């Protein structure tokens, strides 16, 4: 896949329709090149970034792992959507290994750097590893079964971490349901907005490091940082990151007009009531586990007949 072809097509469509706000916020666009993935890992190593919800989610998973995983399982295929460094998968995989359950690990990501990092991080606690380099939207249950080649009695645990917040809920649920069959389990990790406002939650993204991470997408397209001004704004339950074009910019195939906004990332936030509402719109039953105080949540869903 040409790392920039899909982005260029999306940008061209917006420019040709004279839109004042251009949404280049598909989650995969931030990780099309290894340099982008490496920059994200640098962000994860910063306490100011990871402490907001990544570290609390790991702690919650460690605390609730017995509730998240059925000890009667014999064989498990653990499908990890957008693993990055798989810190949220490791506690579950370690528990399964201690319980004597055979586990195959199937990370799915558009970026090969993330797939290599995930493989290296879990190879000592899994029976086998079957990475898939792909957009999530292009993978179905049959694809995973064909690649992983496990037995007939295997159960899938399909896990998505904070990447869930970068998708509209319906998109994320559709992706996970295409990958699952009755008897499988879904695990979803997300930040909660219970004791803080969305404006407060947005402050994590106001930094030079996050700005640079978002700019890398536009740099790939040949847009100079001097022609842009970074912004972080809220839009309903969404935090939007992106850039305002400061002057007319001529690219190879089109022109960006002064004042145009380019949204490079969208991250959704939910209160507990909102999270329950979106889950109930798709699933008959689910379990939610929250931290104390309720800053993060893990949802567990079993796919029924």
C-alpha cells in the first residue's frame, strides 16, 4: 500500500468540494509510516501522556483479569486490534498462560513496526503468533481463522484498547462483529468522563510532542509546518486535533485555501451513562468494570447465538 495514496485521495475529495474543514482523521492515517509509529511509542513513554488513561487501564485490566477471562476456556485466539506496545494485552495473555490455556496471538495493524513490537513483547507468553498487516475494516473472521490455523474448539477474545475512542462506536462495533462468531468475547478499553470535563481531557493533547505527531501526516504530503497552526478543540463528545492553514498552499494536484482546518485526529470520550447507551444499542448484555475513581472503563461482551 502506498502510505500516502489513500490520504491524498481523501484530501483531494475535500478540496474539490470546497469544504472549509477537511477530516483526515481515519485512525490508520497516523501510523502509515514507521516513523509515525515510532513517534507514538515515544509519546507513550512520557508520563504526562500515558498517566491520563493508558497506565490506569493497564492497572484496571490487571485487577479485573479474572472477570475478563473465562477460566473454562481450552484454546484462545487473542485478536489485538492496534496493539502498539501491547501493554493492555500482556496481563490477559499472562493470566491465560498461567491458567494453562493454549493461546494464539493475532495482532492486527496497518503498521509493520507495531506488529514487530507486539510480537517481540508477547512471544514468551503465547503459544503462537499470527500478525496481520491490514486495516481493521478489511479483516473478517474467516481471514483470522485461515491465518491462525487453530483447532475447531478455539474461542476468540477480540480486544481493542483506546483506539476504540478514535472510531465512531458503530464503526468499531461493526469491525469487531465481523471478526467474531457466537461464543467469542469482545473486550473494549476506554477513558471515562465522570469527574472531569471534555475540555480538561483535551489538555493532554496540547503539547509540542503531540503536535509533532499529528503534523507528521501532513509532512508526508509535503505541507510545511510554517504554513500551519496547531489546534486542539472539542466538538460534542469529540476532541479534535489538527491544523489551520495560515496562507494559500499550492500542492501538486490542488490548493489549500487560507483558513481551512485540517483535522488529523478525533478522539471520543464517554461518561459511564453514555458508554452504557452505546453498548446497549448493539448488544443485549455486557459487563463494565471501572477504576476508582471512575477515570477508565473496560467493557466485556460475549457474542450470543
